């Protein structure tokens, strides 16, 4: 996986939600987007958005080592952890108190359904991923207990956006392979036999 790693992982989460949305879910599979809440307006037909708002190096994976394939040596990959803001919506704010209350419940149900899905799929193997995932390491998805102050601070940075029911998840490791490669020549091993001189040879030597 190269520079597309973050986008590829976002697509995996998106397809994971879409694949599990349906009759048993309050989420419409056609109304899930990877987008900032700032990009969603009152006319947007969206149930859930995923917003990658924080990216850090993944220290849990360790520094790793160079990869050797044949006679090529590649620098160690960059391992990241990505935090996503998962936000639920309900179309329209409602014209009366009853409809507003109904929409509020819909938002909570959709957020709960999304978190339930991520909890049930906390480990995604590359071979089982619903979208291409070009890394050998499985993805770990965990729900983050983000402090309320930090969550409100994040929302305050989104201009002209009203707070919506939301939660944060962390996905790791997101692996970006290095483009630095070098060729090298392998040193062939030669077997060297060291034998002991016989006693007869020692006597003649005297």
C-alpha cells in the first residue's frame, strides 16, 4: 500500500457500512459518505458520515525493519492510526416538535447501528475486507472514549455546523509502504573444511 493507504482504509469502512445496511438497519446503504460534517447541509440526503480528523504514527506496530525481496531492499513502512468522527443525521429538522423528536431518535438509532457494526467487526483481515486493502496487517477498529471537551472542540472548529450525535473510532495500523528501494548483491556462502594433521605427518615433520 502506498500513498493511497488512508483513502483505501476509508473506503473499506464505507463499504463495510454499506454491506451491512439494509432491512435490519436504520441506515440506508446509499446514504453513507466519507465527508466532513461541514460538507453536509440541511438538504443533504445522508444518514452517516465518516470524517478522518486525526492521523498519528502507530507506535504499537513498532519501528519495523527493512523488507527484503530477492536482491531489493525496501525501507521500513510508515504505520499510522487514523481517528474518524462518525456522525448520524436525519433528513430535515422537522416543522414541529413531534417531527424534531422523531428525527432525534432516528439519529441516535443510526449512530448506534454504525457503532454496533464497527464493534462486531473490530478486526478486518485483508483477505476479507469489502474493498481492496493493500497491506498484510489486519485492521483493528476500536471505539474511542474521546473526552467531551475535545469532541466539543472538534465541532467548534467546523464553521456554521450544528452539533449532531457522533462518536469517534480509531483504525490501525494503516500502512504506507516506502518508495525507497535499493539493490544489493548477496554474498554466497563457501564451505571451508579444516582437517587435523595425522600423527605420522607430525613425526615426519620432526
